């Protein structure tokens, strides 16, 4: 399995140009089931989702930030949000890490299915969050974590360059 | 590839009982290269690593928190940290999401290699962070994100139950 996971992990990249090929509800549910398998503090699984296929909503969301324009062309948008009121107070501070792990599961599964994706951060930008909530009718007490654009890419976009990992051994500053 | 990624994602779980089987430096570098492939804000790749094989350091770290006891039995500990001074100020707030995505890549790659793992959150617990920094000689201006214990499991530990994903369609509160 090592070869396969590395291939998928290397293949995943930010995609910004989507074709008009659609994504089925079965595919969407597979992606969200993959998100559910992520680790979370005390297995709290805090994430909830809104699936956005409506063109009007995708366009309205994409207009909120310059770099979000790919969302308007995507087949499906996802909004990941949490209800921190349901979260034990000692673990609230970890919810963004939980949601990020779930997001990575979704993006990797999409890559494995040949579906391109773009992670658009919302939390902790409160202004952006309020605008997203307004469009998607998310109650004030919820916390929006991010948006994810999904779709098939139209051209083979290049993955951004990765540098070599910076690694120390046993303690900070010590090389191997 | 869809079948393989779902199998790996479902297989990944928190492992707390490790055998004394070792993990090679080649395996460690493969895991960190997988982490490097994660998405990050503006491709900042903020994560850096300390690899901990020294038993004394693993034991000292494991003593910092009750739930960290598995680290003392693990083959290798990883400490992920960042230097927020090098980070553009507008993107500082996203570093924990970047690091969480890189962590998930590492955990999934470990699972695919048959290696068990445990994610131990540090950030934003400042008291815990200072204690970790002290043991690993991490300079004050760096920010420790988490510790990861890696090793082969001794028994087939159960993965914690996953609930069904909570999904709304088009806007909050609307079922399919």
C-alpha cells in the first residue's frame, strides 16, 4: 500500500480550472465518509457539511474573495463547519486541527478518484465567515471552518514545488 | 486508486501499544516526505521536524501528559514545529491547519506501511509547549505544533467508532 498512498499524496494538488463534468451524490458521500475517518480530539468528529451544487450559491461564495474564483466553475462546493457549543470546553481549541485532518482525507480521496480540489480557508477570518454563513444560512452559533471546491480539471495544472523536509535528530539544531 | 485510499484511511487509527520493532531512517524520511506534500497556505510548508529515537527524551516527553504514555514505548517520536517569524503575518493564523494536514499525510502513510501512530496535540497549550521545548531544546521563538508516536502495534487495537457524516444540501438545515 505504501506505493499507492505516496502516489496519491504526491498527486493531490490545488486545482483551479474545472470542467463542467459533474460529480455524483454517491461520489460526494464517499468523500465525506473518508473525512469522517480522520482522527479528532477524543474522537469528537466535530465536522458537519453543506454540499453546494446550486450555481447561484457557488457564484455568491466565489465572489467573497479573489482567490475563490475557482469555486464558481467547480462541480460541487463543500462547506465544513462545527458546533463548538457541543464540544467539551477543554477541546475546543483543537477543532481546527480535527477539521484540517478531515479535509486532507477528503482531498486525498478526491485525488484518488481523479477529482481535483481546492481548499479555501475561512476560520479564523470572522468577516469572511459571516459572509459565508449569510449565503448558506448557517446559524450564528456555528463556526465555519472552510470551503472546498471539487471538480474535474480541464488542464494538467502543475503542483506547486515542494522543498526538502527540514529534519533535526533527537533535539533542535542537530543534524543526522 | 479509490479502493486503496479508502482502505488506508479506514485502517488509520490511534495506536497506543507498540512492540519493540524499530523503524528505519529511510522509513522516517518517507513519512516526512509525505508530510511535505500536504497543502499549506500559499505553499508556505511551514512545518519542521525533530525525530526522537533517544529513549530518555521519549520517556521525558511521555511523562508530560497522562495520555502521552504510549510515546515511551514507541519506536520513534516526531515533533512538528514551525517558525512563525518566517511566516507572512496574514497567514500565521492558518499554520495549525497546514500542520494538521501534513500530520494526516504522515499518519496515513504510516498506516499504509503497517506502522501504527498516535497524534498528541500540543498547540495551543502553551504550558505543554514550553515543557516540550525544554526537553527538545527548541528555541523560544519557534512554535511546537504536536508530537507523533510511531511504532508497530502489539495487538490489533480497535478503531474508535465513527458516526455517519452530518450532511446538509445547498444550505444549512436542508436534507437531501
